[in-house]
C-alpha cells in the first residue's frame, strides 16, 4: 500500500491528505494569499487589490461542500469586505495585529478544536496561528519561515490560484472534486 495520495497537483503524503480531510474550517490571510501582496494606492488615497477568480470559485465550492471559511487580516479594507462577502464568507476579521485572538474566537464560536482548522498564509504575522492549527498551508512564494512550518506548500503563488489549489485538495480528499465543481466524472 502506498504512503502517498495523488491529487491533481501531485502526490502528497497520506498524513497530509488526512490533515486536509479532517479540516472543518479554512482560515485565509488576504495580502499575499488572496492577492499577490501588492497594494495599489492612488493619488487620492484609494486602494486597489486584485483577486483571482479561480480562488473565488474554489472558496464557493468548499463552502458548498460544508467547510467553513474565514479570513483574518492585519489590514482593513472595504475592498476585502466586499469581495469576501460576495464569496459567501461569513467570518471576516480585519485589522487584526494579533491573529491568535480572532483564531481563538472562531474556534470557540464554531465549536472546533485547533486540529480541525487549516490556515493558508504567506508571512511572519501568520506564524502564531499556523503553529497552533491542524494543517498549515503556505503559498509558493511565502516567507521562508512560513515555508519551513508548512504541512503543504502550494505550487501556485499568492494571488495566482494558491487558494483554489488548496480548495481543490480539500474537495479531492473528500472524493467530491468533480461533483463540487460541476464536472462530469
């Protein structure tokens, strides 16, 4: 019997596949994960971010499959509020310098253990939560400290489909990837 599980993104260990399977809540950072980490500022103070539509499709698919999704970000932005709300994300924590507080509130509110939580991050502010949860996911272009901690590192960079990749693996480990995405088997 093989000690690896094949995914559409390549083989992962059975242990990592089990971590994806036990996840009931995915927490995402925003800058560097949902976006490429760059913030565009206009002359009049307006802020712009780019979000990949594939990531949005993946989030909607895992929510429909029964996996809760939350975002915890250090910055505050109406753009983030609008985009995450449009995806059906109900748990949006912005302006969180200490992400652990929001993480603990989520676990208590949703009656989950830390082992049932996955977190996808890219930089040092994500470390405190990523050290406490069941499945730590790093985007491909994450800071080395995040990459060294991760149980899984995406092939895609933040803002370029990394969230979708993780969502696909959540669905595939549950045996519902094709069904969840409306594809025929």
